[in-house]
């Protein structure tokens, strides 16, 4: 059967750097690493400072860093509707998903949290089926069944061990659902054509909501940042630079210049990185039942990531 024209075009069209197999492998490998390391940074930073305040600092500082560049590039034009759409998407993706994931990871071992956090492609297929009446093929049905079976097994096998919280698991799953919902919504929005302007708007909107929440709760005034351990500052620096600013740019480049399919492989690769890093740095136990449950869940996620190109393009917002 002949491939659709848009698929052929997407495979042929490449930016200069994407012609190099080495650079593509490095970019994809970096995605796998930073998305997995995110959960370790969530845990380290969230154990030292309230996780909501950690999220506030992450996105507020990132917004301040990129704001001058975003303002400078506004000359390329972006109307108020595009900016409003980007702001709404930023609140959904960065507050509803990323910030909630930080809180959920605070209540879980980071390796376990990363497995629950990888469920976005499963939710994406379900939301597309419910909201858009997109039919589910055999691959998608098997992926959903495998994914949720693995998550149930992970909850069952780790519920009797220290550090597990059903609330944390629910929050991390909710964060995955928000990411999926925002990903499904994003392609249907008119957003600024300039990616720097779009990212700046998303970060500023998310930071504004988080700062208002932190101030209203009194959390900011009750936290003494001068006595935070060095590990917390390193975690925050990683989340701001390596994850939010550089990581988004790498994801966007791979997604646009290589393929959405390859860009979204982090959904099943990063939990492996998180499990290994958490075991090495935070002494998280890697028991055989836990590894089996993770393997089942990630097999389901892998089936979803390898689904239709249309659905992959729907999940093209970077973390």
C-alpha cells in the first residue's frame, strides 16, 4: 500500500543538522536522558522545598531568562488570539501537567513515578476516541490494555513498600492526562508561528499562575531558601536549563525536522533512565516484580507511540 503523501513529505524533508545520523542520535538520546532525569530532580528538589514552590521557581526563572528573547522576536507578529491560546496551553501543560507531576513524584519513588508519568500516549488515544470519535485499532486497544495492566501491577507490587502513595500515583496519572489533553488540544489552536514567542508566552502564563498560587497560600513567605542543600539547587538548575529551556528546544527540533514518532520515543525510554538513575543516586530498590510491571506498562506505551502519525503529531509539545 502506498504511504500517504504527507508521510512521504515528512520523511524526505530534513533540516541540515537532521541529515547527520550522529546528531539525530545525540538529540534523541538527550531527550531520553533529561525526561528520565526530570523525575530524580523532581524528587530531590521536592524533598528540600515544597514541590509546588519548586515548580514555581522552575517556570518563573525560566520565563525571566527567555522573556527578553521572546519580546525581541515579537516583531514577527502574533495576534492576541494566538498569544491567548499559547497562554492557555502553557497553563494546561506546565501547571496542570508538569507541576502536578512534581507534587506526585514527591509522594513516590521517582522510578515508580516515571512509569505512571509515561501514560500520556494511552490517555491521548482514549481522549481522541471519546472526544474526536477517532476509532481505536487493534494496536491501540492492546496498548491501552497493556499499559493500564502494567500500571495496576506497579501499584500492587509497590503498595507494600516504603515511599509508595496512592495519592502520588493518582496525581502523576492526572498529570499524564493533562499532558495528553493539552497535546490533543494544541494542534487545533492557532498559536504564534515563532516557537520562541510561543514558548515565552506559555512559560510566562504558567509562572504567573504558580506565583499567584504560592503568594496566596503564604508558601513563599514561609520558605527559607538560604538553607536549601546544594543538591536542591542543582536539581532546580537542571529543571530550568537542561529540561525546560534546552530540552524543549531539542524536542521541538527532533519533532519538526526528524519525525514526531522518533521525538515521542521518550515516553517509553525515559522511565528506564529514571529507574536506573533513581537506583544509582537515591537507592531506590529495583525488585523483579517492579521491573516486570514497568516492562508491561512500557510495552503498552510503546505500542501507543508507534501508533498513527496523526496521533503522534497531536503530542508534539515538549516537556
